[in-house]
C-alpha cells in the first residue's frame, strides 16, 4: 500500500493541523508544566538587551505573546513522539506503507529559531500490524514540537514507530530549511538539509532500502 498525501507547502502549515496543534498545546503535555512567567521575563530581558524600551506601548504585549507562541511550538517537550499510536489494526499483507510530504515546523535548539520542512515516513508492517495513516503524521508533529536538531528528530520518529508498531523496517526522511542558516551566518536562503534514519530490514537490506528511497524521491 502506498499513500501519497497532497504536496504540502512547508511555509504554509495546513489549517487543520495548526488548529489541532494549538488545541493540544493549550490542554495537554508539557505545555501545562511550562513556566510562562519565566519566558515572559526572558523575552523582556532580550528586548532590554538589544537596546529597546520594553515599556513602549507597541512592545508591551510582546513578551506575553512570545511566551504563548513558545508554549505552542514546544508542547511536545518531554513527550514520546509515539505517544499517540494507541490503536493498531491487522491487515492481510505486509506491503510497504509510505506517507509522503508531511509538513512540519520545529525549533532549532542551537538558535531558538524555526526549521521547517517535510517528512516522508515509510514502514514495512510485521504480521500485518499497522496504524492509522494520520498517526504517522502525529508522530512527526509530536517529534517536531520540542527543541530539536534535525538529525535527532529523524531518529526519534523512526525509533517511535519501531517501538509502537514493531514493524520489519522503517525509513524516515526529513527535508528542511533552517532559518539559522537562511537569515544569519552563511545566509543561504532556500538551502535544504536532508536527513535519513533507517531501522530494521530497511537498515540492513541495501536493496530494499534503495527501493523505498526511490519511491520517496519519485515526486
Ligand atoms: Zn540553528
């Protein structure tokens, strides 16, 4: 089975997923434990540090707003990326399942600026054990909503699926643009970083791996 989601524009998160993200961010997970006051104080210090007048009217609400934004962006802190793979189904066959172009946005832990892109997730079920396709997108979503580096995020998605579904193999590919590269430093806008994590037979069997990668790269 191969499922290809509509091509997503990473710059424009889907309304549905954005709505769901903020709903979850408001109510569950680490968001509840976040100390918003500390974030507010920190943002105020940044404003003062750069030489701004933090008390000018246009900036008065900014620390609160930034704190709420980080709560939403980082609500997956401390949460297992596989936490929402709670139900599985049994299917007759063990053919490849591939979900392409899952849009995500995460936050680089070195600079606290976003990196945004798309994820492709493929796995080969073990004895027909599968999960809902939307759950794969939820794994990507949860893995993205914490301070990250792209390489670790790729591995966390693969490991979460291995743990929860025990499939024969998994491949995860992430393609992302890092704002810390495009707006500062080398300032190469549009540069995309591609990372891969393979597990199980898709790590060991080079032929199978190449076949799945060809599917993923076939636009
Ligand atoms: Zn960075």
